[in-house]
C-alpha cells in the first residue's frame, strides 16, 4: 500500500471518528462469509458502521485523540474490525447477541461517551449504558412521578381523603 493510500485511509477514519466518536474495537476473525454477511446486515439495520482496518492505521488516528482513546492502542493486535455508532449501547447488544450464537465477534475495547473500556469483560457494562434519549426519558419520568401521585390522590374516591383531611385541619383551628 502506497503512502498516499494510507494517508487517505487515515483521513477517512479520522473523519468517521469526528462524526461518530463512540466506537467499538472487535475481533471478527473466524467467521465464515455467511456469518460475516449476517453481521454486516445486522449492523446496517441498527445504524452501525462496521469497518475492517489495519491496526497501525487505526493507532495513528487514535494517537491524535484524547488520552482515553490512546489507552485503546494496546488492544490493537490481530485482526480488527471497528464498529462506529451514534447509539452508545447498540454495538454492545449486537456483539452479545452474535457472540451467544456464533462465539464471535469478541470485544477488544471500546470508547463510549469519552470513557475507555478494555477487554470483553466490560461487555455487560456497555450493554447497560443508556442513550441520551433513554436518560431524558428517565428524568422526565422522575419529574412526573410526584405530580402523578398528588393528582391520583386527589382523584381517588372523589378526593374524599384529601377533602376530609383539609376539613379536619380547618376545624382544629
């Protein structure tokens, strides 16, 4: 591969990392053509970009990034495929699903929400990461809960409990 081709690949990887800063480094070696095709199809359906890269080229791009990203460099050994995503836990769920069926892909490392995860033992933690939309939904649910309790208490039995309590308090005075 010529120097110009390498520079173009490095630029393409860097541009992809700017668009989708969350990525997973995996090992998909050992999958046959049919299994690889099935994995790529599943990635496409879940809006995950799967790219097989040379470790040296990927490490050159990662070196220019943050210290967290640079901590992934030691995991760049052997065949490497990178999953770029906008959904933080999407690739983790996909990896877990396929690993149960086929034994591959294997998670080497991941950089998700500016945190580095090294090794396959972090797969369960990555599966449980919530996306931005899920976190916003949880916050809204928490904020609505007290208001729902008050409204349901007022509506229960025609508000008799609350009205009785207010009447008792007013009679004490």
